[in-house]
């Protein structure tokens, strides 16, 4: 039988035992093995569809329609890649997407950086302008598709890359403002005040002090806007009609034949279309990660 002197020791051992059990459970659910497992699942969810598309692009059309196997049974063929470029002007669609993505991203950053800096530091537009700009991003694009089409037609820019570029610039502006906004707020005001004391104007302070410090945020905003523009479908569908203005997401739907959609050619074109985006992300992955993480910290 335990004496009164032994009770504190038993209580101490019991508490340590509970704490150890909690640590074990925490290690199981949040430890390194669990994190690695979740990471592998996440990677598989991304890579499995791409792998399936790659295997489909290497099959002959008859096997695609009759066989449900993942791997080609009748041998590997690159016929779908040849037909993807021969039957549809794929290079033109890729060029159109590249033009719209690059030009719209440049326009977005050229406006978003000074506008966000003015709204954050000098309260331009009052307390609600920033929230209003960000609020437009949550609105479904289909709601404004008809008014935007009407405005584009008013200035005779329908079925042109310029018209689609302007629309993409407007559509991507809120996300760029959101990323750059949080990044500017993380900067200490003393840096800008020191520049003003040295005789810098507000614009000089922005270009020579603020912009170099928020470079990762600007790059991450640019990469994300470029990706959004490259993948955008709705506005490209309602504004552009012909080969000279159709972008890649619209062009990839042109793979139709006498038996319906040509899934082999479509899969080959899809793989070709994601290559530029993967190259872009790989080139700027470090800046994108830094911009998204540091830009999420409020000052």
C-alpha cells in the first residue's frame, strides 16, 4: 500500500506517463513520417493525372477507345504528337497564349505596384478602396462576362489579342494587389522615411527603395498572374472567335474528328501546353515561395 509520501511521486509518474503518451500521439499524426506521407499523397494527386495523359498520348487512337489500360499495349507511338501540330494550328494558339500572358502580366505589375503602394502607405481611395479591389476577385467571372463583352465590342476589340489582354489585365489585377499589399505592409516605414529625409520623392522611394525589397513578392505575383492568364478559358471563349486570336485553352478543344474528340491528339497537345508553365515555375520557384510566405506576413 502506498503511503502519503509516495502519492506525490505516483502523481508525478502518472502525469509524465500521460505527457509521454500525448507526445507519442502527436508524433504519429504530426511527426516527420506523417508529413512525408501527406506530401507523397499530394504529389501523387498532381502527377498521376499528368502521367495518365502522357500514357494516353503514346497510344494509338483505337487502343484509347477500346482499352482501359494505363500503359500502351500495342506499343508506343508518337503519331498523336505529329497530328496535334498538323491538324490544328497549335503553335499559333501557344503564341497567342504567350503574348496575352506576358503582356497582361507586365501591365498588371506596372499598375498594381504603384497603386498598391499608394493605397497602403498614403491611404489613396480611403479605407474601402483596397477591400473593394480585393472583393472583385471573389465575384464569379460569368457574372460580368456579358458586360465585359459589350464593352469590348464598343471599342471594336472583340476577336483580338489586344482586347483579351486588356480583359486579363483587369481580371488579374486583384490577385496582384493582394500579394503586393501584404508584402508592402511587412516593410518598416523607417526605410521610406529615411529616403524622404535624403531628398527622395515618393516615386523615387518606390522605385529605388521599396521595389528592390519587395522583388520576390512582385515576381510571385507576376508568375501567378501569368499562370492564371495562360489557363483562362471563359473570357477567351466569349471574346475571341478565330485562329488568330484563340488561345491555347480554346484551341485544345478543336481536336475533333469523324468519331468525336481525338483524345490522343488532345493529350499530346495538353502535355505540350503545360511545358511553358512548368519551366516558368521552375525558373522562379525560389522567388515564388519567398514572395508567398513573406508576403503573407502583415506588418
